[in-house]
């Protein structure tokens, strides 16, 4: 995974207990510096692959083609990751968003940097996440289909003690999976049966909001 961008959330330390664990992770967004954050202790459940109820998608605006910054009022951007590309001028990312009603994934493309070097993004596609379930995370750029690494795969996965001890998320722990298709700019849901991931970096879902 050495070719991946430093903008990812990196698990620095894992400590497994019988029923709880602590994670030290690096949380960052695609347009911010890396910072060290302690994820609160939480309990392992027996149903890490449960699907939460839909969030309030019917009441949320359409954000496709939005260019930011600035973000609309009441929209909060959570943790983000860049998708690896061999072309440094073609940068894409995945962000977790909350707009006061719905949790979403935004699939976005870097369109330019302003005179201060700040990146400006355009939202190409969005999807609504199910409501948060204990011990679930979003994984980007670390997943495999039929054993072959595919940088475009995005997964909502359920975490249990075995996943943390092995840093491997099997297909049985994949809740939902999508392809971040850079050719079309769309997030397409895909069959999860043959998807598995390395768990070196994660996006908290939900994240600790201000």
C-alpha cells in the first residue's frame, strides 16, 4: 500500500481487548493536513454487517455539480480519502457528508487550486448512506475483487475483533460496496460477494462532529 496518498486515515496502533478496543488513527480530509485523533472506545457486537435504516434522503438537496469551497450552509464535511491515480493531475476523492438530514458519500474531483493553494472540488455523484450502525467504517482504495486490488472500490464494512487482529475485512463483513467509476463520474453499487479489503486505513462513520 506504499503508493497510496498520505491524505488517508492511517491506523497507527491497535489494542484488542475481549469486548472493547482503542484505535489510534490519522484522520484527514483530501484538502487538509494529517492530524492524530483518538477514536473513542466502543464495544464489539455480534452483528457488524447489519444495514441501518435509510437516512432522510427524500428531503436533501441535489449536490451534484456543486463546486466548493465554500460548502452550503449546514453541510458538514467529515473524513475523506483520495483515490490512488498514476496521473497526479487527475485527483478524485470520497468524502462522508452530513447535511443536517442525511449522511452521504460524495464522489468528487479536484478541479483546481486557488492562488493560496487551496483545492477546489466538484461533486460528481452522491449516494445516501444507511444510518450509522455500531462498529462500521468506510474503506477506500484498499479493496479487492476476486483477489485483485481495485482502487475504485468503496466499502461500508462491519468491524469485529478478527478484522482488527488480522487487518483483513472478508466479504462476509462487507455491508455495501460501490465502484467509484472515474470514467463515468458515478458511484455504482456492486455485488459484495467477491469483495474483501485490507484494513490499514478507515473513514469513521459517523465521525465526531463539532
